[in-house]
């Protein structure tokens, strides 16, 4: 019943596996490009971000002297310290 598969069946199986892989790879890229604006910035548009932002979206961070947490350079810490 389960003999050695023919070359044609192996090629079809390889094409199906490659097609599924490429489909999920493209779907992941599409989801990543859709979510770039909202997920990475925490729901803010680029004009709403505080601090100095680089081209790649990173912010300058400073350490709060009171609680030692890292926060964006031009924002205040939630602990009430002068961050």
C-alpha cells in the first residue's frame, strides 16, 4: 500500500510545500507592513511621538533619577520624578 512514491508525486508534494511556505511568508510581510504605524509606536502617529526620533523610529531614552526607569528624553516619568 505505501510503496516508494514516484518522482512526479514527489515533485507535486514539493511544489505544494513551497507554495504553502511562500503564502505564509507573504502573509507575514503584509501583516507586518500593515501594523508598522500602530504597533511599533504604541498607537501614536509619528507626529505625536515625544523625544528625538531617528529615521528608524527609535527614541532617545534617559534614566529617571527617582525610580531608575528609562523614559523618552522629552517626557515626564509616571513616578513623579523629574525625568
